[in-house]
C-alpha cells in the first residue's frame, strides 16, 4: 500500500499530471519491454506476450479533480479558482489546498464567513462555487508576484488507513493506477500483448484515453476506475450501486459505455473459477476511459473493472483493501487467460 499512498499524495489536475507521471514511469519501466509518453502526456507501457494473443489495452487515469487559478484580487490577494473536474462545492468549504506555482508550492485555505455573521437567509443557502476563495496568508503584492493565472490547485490530504479502508483525496483514480501496475507485476505467463496506459485528462472528458487508444488500436480495452459505493445511512439498498468489501465490481453499463457482454461473462467466470470476490455494477451516471476506447477506429471490445469507493469526489474517498486486492487478482488472471477469451459479437 506504500505505492498507493505515494500515488494518492502526488498532485496532478487534468493536463498537469507530471508529478504522477514521473511516479508511474519509474514503476512501469521496471515491468515492461518498452515505455513512452505521447503528446497528451499519457504513459504507454508495452509488455510483450508469449504468442499470438489479442492486444489488450489497460487504462487508468492519472489526473485528479482540482482547479486553476483564475483571478488574484488586486487589493486583498485572495485567489479565485476555476474547476477542472467536478468537485461538489459542499465538500470544499474549510479545506486546505496547495497552489502549485512556478517557484514552488504554497499552502492555502478555502475560507468562508463564520456562522456568527451569517444572516438567516445566508445560512439556508447552499454553498456555491462562485462564493469560494483561497487565502494564502500573504500580502497582495507577494501573492501577485508568486501566483499566476493558470497555476493549478489541488486539495491537501494525507493518506490514511481507517479500519479495513484506505482513505485519501484522488483515490479516483490513483487506486486504478495502482491496480493496473500491481496486476502487470503479477501477471507472469501471458500470451496477449499488454499495453498498460496511465491516461491523462479523464475528468474533463476521457481525452487521454481517446488518443492513446487510437495509437495502440487494441483488440480489447479494460479500464480500471473507481465507482460509486453509496452503502451508507439514508440510502436505499437499490441505490447502493456497489458495496464496500463485496469485491471488485464488473461493470455492465455506465453512461459512457456498455461493456462487451462476452467480456462481462469471461470476467465473471474467471472470478468464480479463481474464487475472487466480485459484484456486478450498473452505474446510472458517470463514465470511464472505456467510453473513449470503445469508440476508437472501428470499435473496440471494452469493459471496466471498478473499485467500489465511498464519498467520491471528496477528500475522504474511501475504498476497502479486500476490494483493491480482488481487483488486482481478477485483472492479473484475466491477462493470463485473455488469449482464450471469445469477445466477438
Ligand atoms: Co472522477
Ligand atoms: Zn475516475
């Protein structure tokens, strides 16, 4: 879990994944035959198979939701931000942030009015993104000198193990990157060619997956990403989507893709055969890199393996260790048997 901690605590919003990329490169380099990056910053690691198997593309995204500096107040030095990816404004109040400037990182606070001076009306109003500002604790002159429009901002949060869970910011999708790396490490004998891709700009519309998939022209695409686990108080069982601790989720459908039904069946059979805990997933809203891979060239057979995660798109995203291990087990087993899988429709 040491690698997962380092991945989660690294910072990188869509288009600014460089710190995460450096980490991923150093890990995948040791495991693969060839490795390169492309114009959008995707890391493409190739591991040759032992025979004439299909080309299998794995995809897990490196970017995390965050912000870009959009304005610095002339007089006060308070910083305004523009979102890259969808944070819920309710979870942003009272957080610490990091403003990544050319001359180094600055710690900041997302401030707000204290309850003491809120009017009755203000108290009832939901938090809106436009009301948020960052306090850097510095005079306006100094802020203007150090912070530029376009500098990126991420939330500050330490990785923690809580009971059987791991919790951090950016578990979406560093846990997917972790699962991909560990499964490639685990898969010993594989006939298929493996392209392990750590993608960029997923949170703003699966952009990195689109171009890397065009280049690779895979036969099979497997995205690794988090999914909703709303198995919490106040939510009916029919709305849980997935449950923590109930195993890796085999995705049937989300709003960007419908998984190849034969790949769904193959994943389920492998899980049953190897005694890997799994659950089936239908996600009403949201998508993964599989949505872009599926529509590449003349179409690609795709599926997503999901890691059930509570409190998505907040700084306390939480996943169960057993589910993470189940995802690694299932992906590694799939890679070892992908050459036997019929995915033709
Ligand atoms: Co996300
Ligand atoms: Zn994601």
